[in-house]
């Protein structure tokens, strides 16, 4: 007899944007139940509900209270958990909804970006043993102040993995509107292919630099708890992408290419080359909560001056410029050049750490196409370059070909 | 020094249908707070939110689970309580939202139409004493199964009065999109006037037969607990309608005229006049949960047959016809005549019980206009007649004039 599994299935907002899609998702769940498996469902809010609620909030108040915002936003997942439970019951799957405070999913009091402290699994296990499929409202928990908290945008992925960890689930399926993780965004690269397997670190790097399918925090959590993750279609019954460490020893160079257009570049020209200047610059940016990503510094030929280039999130560009202007006289910078017309492109692969030629292939391929590289940053399993935005599509396609991903 | 008051202020969906209206309501609340009064706010869901959620539910399942429906519907009031708390904070009124389970408002497990069993006032009182204005999500509570319950449509009125009773509030303001209770619907009677004062019984009769401003249950509850109710505008600072028993001894005949177009008439012709036939008919309707309102029976001239006419809610007409058809042969009815083209018009007034001429005035006035009366039913302070729907407007206006309400 085949072993019966405990499976967590998470459905995102795009998979629940209308009643037909909710019913389709319910059928996918029923299929697992009919196989004799136990299923726990985690749902996001329907379609664009969270964005709509956020826009109401913005119209009332910018100087807002995080507790109240969490009360408002969490109502979206509340409705969808009830609707999914109804849809399941309607096709004769025993189900019931659970809100964060009903499980309960205990968090700290950092409303809006709360951390899950613990999940009480007693009631959940009782329901599962009775043959009931719990449908948990994602993204939300409850603090020790007895108020609703939310765990940050995209938090339903994290809810799903946290539940999987607590219940020692056999796997956690993240259902989405694509069929899995791709070697590159199929809207940009015609020959992009679905990836069958990724390690946690590869998925983490890809999620961090642009792949929208998974929240990076949830990948970390899955890695730490050894939860087998699957990224799967909500609509088609096709094999998705499996994420675990079982393929760690396989020899692969580059698994995928991701990009982001959310960064801006700032170049500071002619800074006197004195100790402490960089610390001053990045210290003052950090004080303003501005996240600096890539950094490059060049020394002028006479060794007296240096040029410093770095990237910040595009949404923080204005704040960053103001910040540099404030310390301009102090650091004696000659010129400040902001540039939003850039894109970051990253190749990710576990094989990279033992293969020195990969970076070289990347730079050569881009050079051949006359695509200039502004900045480079690398990790053990990722190389990112900053290029001009107009070259983005060409660059992705040439790299996709270079590493034989098609 | 003027006595500081504790005031409950309830705002309905039409008073909260957009952000501007929410901000206006917040200003009305602030005004009371600036007078040194303590305020507790109760809110309905924004605009048509509940209807929209209900239509999603209907698309999934007709054979639905009341617990899940309550989880879904209550999300509307959850969002509005948070939004109102934000709006208050934004104009420097200390506020916080409370959901039913946070107060808690304890109900039984009759999901969808739950009864409030108790309200724990400890946390509310603590917040009020700290100078914080609680904003309570109306319509919802929590059962001893730790699940969200709702207390029926229009339940926010009941929530407000229940909170007022528990906190011994000095008054309970029901804010709405009209300026108070009128002698007749101003859209139908040009000369309709706002009523300054009504007794609980008058309000109860008016609410039960068509005045939409207040939920009848909440009026009963206010009567039982002697809560002074006010029906007031959400937007204009004008005196509304006060509802209490202080005017009980005043001599007034007719306070107002209300109507309803939600009833249908069924006439059963030629029923053999035998004992037990009426019991059979109304028993089988009751078994189907069909509420019969007005009933008239005539005996034919030879005393052998009788005609029976009664009204049922228009939404139940189909069910009622099916029900009568089932027992048709048993009761030997000759003909069944359904008619939806009817309207019920009621005059309400505390003075009626000691003034026999009032009914006569009504029938005379309608007769003069050649308006036929199909059915009559009376209570101590109300006379209702069923007439043809096409005569409704004329009838209301002539009665409004007859009793000098203009």
C-alpha cells in the first residue's frame, strides 16, 4: 500500500481571482483527498483584494496605525478561507476555515511585518484526524495583545511553509498561475523551459533577484526545516518545479536567469580618497532605511580621487539623493549622477561555485553583443550584472542561449 | 458643569459607502469627544460590501454552511472597523477597532441568526477609561465553538443597542442617510415631516411594517433595557427622531404611515367549510417556514363553502403555491389565485388604542378615493390594509392628509 501523505497546498490571489478559479482549486484539493492523502490548504486574498483595501487605507491616512491596517488587510484572507471551505464542502470534501487567531498562529507585535513565533497544532491535528481539510487564511496571525497581525506582503507562502514545518508535512505545494519556475521569464525568452528541480539556495537567489513565484522568506524557512517545496500550476495537472536539496550533488552550471527593473543607480564622482568616506555615505543611507545592493568603487589614475557607484531600490531613489545632498559638503563629492534606466540581470546555479569559467562566459557573451556592464556582484551561486535597461531583453536571450537553457 | 455622557454611535453601510463619508462620520464622533463625552462607535460594512460577499457565496453553493458564510460576511465589518479607527486617529481622536471575538460579544451557535448571550465589558471599559474610542464591528460575535457568528441582516443596530445596554449608555444614536423617522416616506409624500418623538411601540410597529431606518429587534431590545434611541443624519447636524417612552402619555392619534411592497396575496376559493381545514393549510405553510401575515376568511351565502385569503412574503410565493398544491386534493379547494400586485399600508400611533374613530377615518378616506381594501389587520397601535399596488401612492398621500401629518 502506498504511504498516505500530509500535504500543504497554498493558493495565491491570482489563482483565486474568480469563483471558477476557486472551484478549480477545490477540485485539485479533492483529487489529493481521494488518493487518501491528508491536505491542509492555505489561501491568499481573492485577486486584487489586498491592493483595493490598501488603496482605501491610503486615502484615509498616510500616518497610519499598523494594528488597524492589519485588521483591515487580513479581512481579505478571512473571506477567501470561508469561500474555499464552502467550495470544498460543495463537492463533498469535509472542510472548515481557520483564521490566524483560531489556529492560533502566534506572532510578535511587529504589525505589518510580524514574525511567526509559534503555531499551535493541537486543533488542526484534531480536525485532520477527523478527516476534515483545514483551510487556513494566509498572511495573518494573532499577537499576545489579542490583535490580528500580518506577516508582510506575499506572507501566505510563509504561512504555508510554517504550517508544513509544524505539522511535519510530506510536502508543500505552492500553486500559482504558471506551471513552475522557468529558466527565464517566458514572456521575455521564447525558449524558456520549466525547471524540474532546484536547490533551496538556487530558489532563494532566484526569488531574491526577481522570480516572483515564491517569497524568499518562505524558501529560507523551507530550507531550515527541510520542507520539500513544489511550485505548481493551479489549473493544469502538470509536473511543476521541485525545490529541495536532493539534487545538491548534481553537476549543473546555470539553472536560470532572472532580472529586476526595480533598482536605480547612483554614481558619486570625484570623492577624495580618504578613509571613512564610504562609511559616512553608507551609514547615512542605512540610517534612512535605504537598502544598498550592488557597490563598485574605482580609484582615479592619480590615486587622489575615487568614483563610487551603487544601486538602491527605485522607490528609494529620491530619498537617497536627498540623503547624499545632506552630506555632500562633508564628503566633498564633485558630482552626483542618478540613473533609473538600468536593469539587473542574474544567473543562478548551484554548479557555479566549482566552475570558474561561468562568469567569463557571461561577460564574453554580453561583450560580443556590445552590452556594457556597469556593475557586477557575485555570491557563491549567483552572478548579477547591472546593464542599461534597453539591452535587457537582448541580454536575457543571449545568456539563455549561452548556458544552453532552451 | 454639564454631565459627561456615554454615547453609542452606530453608522450603517450607506453612511460609510466611500472614504469621504467615513471621514464625515469621524468628524461627528470627534465633536462628541470634544464636548467631553465618551463615545463607543459601532459600524456596518462599507456600502454594498455584504451584498457583494453574499453574491460570491451564492455563486459557490446554495447548500451552504452557515459557519463559513458568517466567516465570510463578517469580514466586511472587520475592514470598516479598522478604517473608521484609522479615520479617527487621523483627526487625533484616540481610537481602536474591536472585532466581535475581541470584545468578546458572545453568541449562541445559531450561525447566520445568532443571539447575543453576553457582552464582556471589561476590556471596553478599560479602553474607554484610557480615553480611547472603541470602534466595534457590528453584526458579529463569537460562539463558544470559537467561531465567528453573525446575528442577522441589519444586525449592527442590535449590536449598538446591546452595547448600550451593557455599558448603561446615556443614549444610542443610530446614524443613517436620512434625518430621522418621517410621517411617511418623503420620496412618496411631498409633505412628509420628520417626527420628533416616538414611543418604542410605535417605532417597533413602523419598523416591522416597512420603515427601513431601524431593525425591529434592536427596538425591542432598547425598550426592554430602556435605552434612549435617536435616529439621526450621518451628514447633517440636525435634530433627529428620539425614541423612548417619555411621550407615552401624550395624546397623539397617528404618528406615521408606512408601507411595504414585499407581500403577495393568495386566495383559496370554494373550500368546504369543515373544521380543521385552516389548521391544515397554515400548518403546512408553517412547516415550510413560510410566514403568513394577514388572514381573512369569508363564508359563502349558503354556508357550505368559504374563501380564504392570506399574505406571504413575496419571496415565498412560489414555495407557498407548491405547498398548497400538495394539499389541494386533501382540502378540496376549488381554485387558487395568487396575486403579487398588492401593497400593505399601515398607520401607526400610540393614541389609537383609545380612539375608535381612527379606523373609520382610514376606511372612509380610502373609500372616497375608490381605493378597494382587500384585507385588514390591526394591533393596539397599528391598522394595516392590503390594497392594489397601483393605488399605493394615492393612498399614502390621502391618509397623510387625513391625519394632518403634513
